[in-house]
C-alpha cells in the first residue's frame, strides 16, 4: 500500500512516498517545495525558479508562499 498525503491547507503540495521518497513536492511534478525556498533564500526571483522548474505552475508557487 502506497502512502500519499495532500494537505487540506494546500493543494499545491503533495507528499507521496513513491515521489522523491516522500519529500514535499509541487502536485503533479517532481519539483521539491524546498527548492523554491532555497532559491529565494539565495536571492533569486520567483521567475528564475519557475524558469528552472518548468513543470511548476506560477499559481502553485504563490499558493505555497502564501
């Protein structure tokens, strides 16, 4: 049986043991949420992050940041 969790607070994040070993990812992608925070912490813009992770939608990133 596969463990899968989608937070009620955010449909933009999915935790699935079969995807990146259960690391929180943007729903429908293999892009890790932590990558967004790491990118912003390094002073990069949201647009830069989205150019690097083309499968992540702008709306998903905004939802996670809110």
